[in-house]
C-alpha cells in the first residue's frame, strides 16, 4: 500500500486574515513539502496543473524538477496534467527530464481536468473536449513506446518519423489515467492497460468499488495483467495531533474554497454539517488524528481495492507549518500503521 500527498498549490486568501501568499512563496513552500514527504518515507507526491489565480502550479513538471534533485526515493507525478490542452511532445519531454533528474521517479497522471481555463488560454474549443483527450493520449503513448514517431491527428500537426528526446530513465515512463468517476475513463484506462487514479472527494468512498471492478473487467477483457496495475485514490484531508484540532484547522479554508467553487458551478453552500458528515467514517474526507485517518485508509483498501492513497492537503490556504506537520504525521504515524495492517490482511487473504 502506497501513501502520498497531492496538491494544487493553492493561493486562496487566508480565511481569518484575508492575506494572500504570493505564487512565488507558495511554490517554494511546496518544494519544501515534497522534500519533507520524501524524508518521512511517503511514496509519492503529486502536483496538479491549473491556470487560474487561486492555484500557482501551471507548470507542475518545473516544480517537481526543483524537488527532484533534493529528494532520494519519493515518486513525483502530475495530479493531473491537463492533456487535452497540452502538447504531448512537450509533456513527454518535461517529464522525461524530471525522470532524468530524479533518476527514474517521474510519473504522468493524464486527465481532462475539472477546470476549463486552459482551453481558451491555449486556443482550444471546449466542444472538442473529449476528442482532444483521446487524440493526445494516443500520441503521448506512441511517444513513450517508441523513440521515433509517425503520427497524424486532427488537432495537432502530423509527425513523420521524428525522434522525441530526451528518453526517460524508466522504460516505459509511467502514465496514469485520472478519473473523477466517469465510467468511460475507467474503461479506457483498463483497455489501455494503464493504472487508474480515482478522485474520491464526495459522497461515500464505497460507491467507487463498482468502478474498480469495472476497471478490472476492462483490464481482463483487453488481456492485460491486473497484478501489474495499480488503482489509486486522491482524497481531501488533513492530519493533526487530535481529531478536534484537525477539524478545527481544516474546516475554514475548505469551506472558503468549496463555496467559491460552488458559486462558479451552482452548488449549494458548504456548511459545517456537510463537513462533519464528510469526515465521518463513511465520508470522503480524511480528517483527524493519525489513528482516525489510518483506519479510514485501511477500510478503503479492504473494501474498494485502492492500492495507492494520496491525501490532498490543503484544500484552501493553510499555514505552511500546519501543512508540514500534517505531512510529517502522515509519513511517520499514518503510513506505518496502514502498511502494517494491510500487509497482515493481504497475507491472511492469499
């Protein structure tokens, strides 16, 4: 069982003071967070791509490269790369470079993205949303599979037997498919034989178990080896010394972000009642002390089948020292308990 962190490098106003940390400061803080995650034994750190004022990471590969030379073991991934509005050649080159700096620890998490700012920014039509992703994923996988590429599509100039460099340390460079729970994307990942990441950020995590089974059926149908593939989850949460402290510190910034997004997307208000329901044992928030968070992750592994868990922290702007403490607790307290319990459970169920 792998345990890690994901972040969107948020720069939202502090809910108490209204102060906004600069993009530059927040990016430097995230590099420190990745270095700490490596030090405390976490397995993976993911940085999400966004193109809006309240998130500072429009170029995740650059941030990951900055951390790559300061870390030794932790895997470094996008979370996600908005492949639909990106150039697959540059995505491959960027992450192949991260792979070189890290000596084989880079990953690409490809997704269509839940925000749309990158489409007009890079001159793409939202009406081509699905077609863009399918075409660009096809090109990315061809580049990964072969040094010389010949390819033709609708939304990008053709490539005629050209090399794409540098080549990565890993062969192949790992590509994951990120999904918010769409059956089509889950099936696509299975048919392609690619590992899957599910964004479990609402409702009950148990609702995702049928999607994991659907993924496995698609893998089997396509003749891939399920034992070589991983299902991961990305879920919001926070760890503190006590569950009360974790809830108190995490609620206000989370509420602020969720209400901002709610106004943009027509959701209802995010209330304390909503928050408390989500952080219950059956909910999708992993907020609490180390034992509380560990027990929820163990339950997720046993009943949904997730083999990699990524805690998304913070959701809204929080003091850097609080985020660092949460990462330390996840690595030193939560992860050892989860790994021990899951190893025992897997041994008993062979």
